[in-house]
C-alpha cells in the first residue's frame, strides 16, 4: 500500500508540473502575440487552447478546473493594464475574465468527459476482447484441467502476472495440485498446501477473495457450488485498479460457465451410461429369470413327488426335502428379480380389489409353513371381516418376503408372529411381522430397503439373499399408497417389520 501511495503522489506531481509548463507556454505565446500586435482575444483563445490540452493530457477533472482558473489569473497578470498586477483599470475586463473562466471551465468539462468516455470505451473494448478470446479458447477445452490451464494462461497474459487455477472436485474439495503459468509458454503443477484448511476458508469466505502470503484467491462459483479458485500473485493483485478488477471477475465468470458446462455434460454422459447399464442389467436379469423358472418348477415338482413316494425315515427323504427347499428358495429369488425388473421399467401394474386380509395372510403363512416346518407361526387377525383394497398377489409376495426373513433369523424353538389391525384414526390397515432373532444392527436400519443392500452380520435380507426382497416390499407398499418400516423389538430380542395399507383409495389412484 505504501508503494501504491508513492506512485499516486508521483503521478500527481507529474500532472501539476505538466499543467504549469503548459500554462507558461501559453503565456510565452501570448507575449509573442502581443509583440506582433495581435489583439487580446487571440491571447484568450491561446489560454483556452492550453486549458483544453491540460484537461486532455492529465488525469482527473481537478487539473482542468485548476488550469482554467490559473489561466484567467495569468491573463490578468500579464496582459491587462496595469501589467504584472492583479488590478484592473478597465471594468470591462471583469466581464472578459468571467467569460474566459466560464468558457475554459465548460470546454474543460466537455474535454474531461470526452476523455473519460474514451477511456471507458477502451476499457470495455479491452474487457470484451479479453473475455471473448478466453471464451473462444475455453470452447476447445477437453477436460476440467484443460479449462484451468487455459484460464490461468489467459489471465496471466491479460494482467502480466503468474496466475494459477485450482480445481475443486464434485464434492467441493480442492484438488491436491493447481496449475500456474510461470512464463508465456510454460505451465507447471504445484502442490496445494493445507487442502482441508483451504476448503474451510473458502466455505466461510465473507469477502470476494481470500488473501494468503502468496496469492489472492478468488473463487470460481456456479450458484452455491465452488468449482475452483483463480490465484493472483499478491504483488499483482495490489496494483489492480477498479477496471482491472472488473475485467478479472468477468474472466472468472467465463471460466465458471465453462467448468459448469463441462461438469453438466460429464454428468449427462454418466447418467446415460448408467441408464444403458441398468437397461442391460434388467434385460439380463429378466432373461435369466425366465429361463430358470421352468426347470425350477420341474425340480420342485419332481422333488415333491419323491418326498410323497418316500418314507420320512428314509435318508432319501431328507435329500429330496433339501432339493425341494433350495429349489423353492431359488424360485422365490427368481420371482423377486422379475418383480424388480418390472418395477424399474414401470411395468408393475397394481390391480386393486377389495380383499379379505385373513385370506391373504393365511395363504402367505401356509406357503412359509411348507418351507419351514420347524417354526411356529402365530397369526392374529380381527374378529370382524376386514376388507382392504390391494393387489392380493403382490401383498402376498410382501408377506412371504418378510416372513421368510423372519424364518431365516429366528431359532426353530422361537415363535414368529404376524398380525393385522385396523387403525380407525388414520384409516389404514396395519400389518406387523415379528420374530425372535438377534435383531437389526443400528448401522443397517437406514439401509435395509436399499437395492442390493445386505448385512455382513447376518441380519434381515442378508442370509441366502442378494438384497432384493426388502427393496421390492418397499416398492410394492409405496405403490399401494402405504408405508413400511423396520425396527428392533422393545419387549426382548428380535425385529419387527410394519407396513400400512390405506382402507380407501382415491379416485385418481383407481386403475
């Protein structure tokens, strides 16, 4: 700042000296005109001309005004009688002085404004040209680091400095290196010091920049997201005037647009690739599932026939039972996969009918009882007939998936219960499936209904599963307009799954 003030003082002294020289030159020409015999009006015009020159060659409006006043006094002192005094013998000269001063002031004002307008036009032209050149270069950028290099080069060239550009990743964290222009033809990569500390400073930034020992860091932002930093060396930043600062911010905005455009394009490409992969995966799963259904049905039917033809005490019975059990599990998984593909493609049609809850629960419980004869399943339903609008096949699949999870994680000597009750206040039917297993880990609770999520600890949907059952349950219940949740039991060990179905269907939901 001291150097800047010293430069300003030198500039003012230079302008004052220039003004004095011009006024003395005007006075010398005036003496020449008087010696030749030219009238005094010509001398007045000479002074006005040199006032215009002062206004044009100096900076600021003040020097023009000061020179117009001094020119009047000099004319009075040198060229009106009595000479070399400020007295006036002829009162008409007072009018001359006033007119001369006003003319000088007006012409000085017009000249200063014209000069200022010309300077502003030049600044706008330079700004437009610089931003246009930068934008043109940015259109050829291949990646985000190419954009950073182009921005650093263009800013360094425009402001004659060694500017740098630091990129942020998609999570808003500064990268471990930044690009700096060190010469007209050379750029280097420098390590970023204190990445986390720098991130915190930028997030809490109050002013438009952050200053450290080497750089002024100006954020490159798109909305609330920080895409990078433009780093201007401290000594160059201190020399910038208001016009240069405005130009720098325009160039930063162009850089931000280019980075944001690249990130958006990159995200669109990534989304398209994910959509294609998801479609391929869905097609593959659907094809495999359809191909497995027929042989699995045959295996289940054959093994069941062998069980009927074999005495339960015969060792071959246990072999046939194991084959039937595993084939039944595979068949359930295939059905889940097919349901998943229909859900993802929006082809899962909810065919709501008024169904008796007791019959749907009984059908699901009977199917689970066939799979696991060692577990006791207690069913509790209201005494009165409870009719609920639902797709019975899909809700039965939900109940089977939830009870199957309960069976997997409950010891044979512990009970599994399924109950339903009518919630009159909320106009819903509330289904509860409870077990006496080891419960659900707290870390798993938020993720249970995510696709392909399984727990290493052997909790729900993890044993002999691929993490689809609960995801499909969640999708089916939500498609019915209900909610599903899971938590640990408060009356002992075990888990409880609860889901609700509305007792009434809105007209716009009818199919």
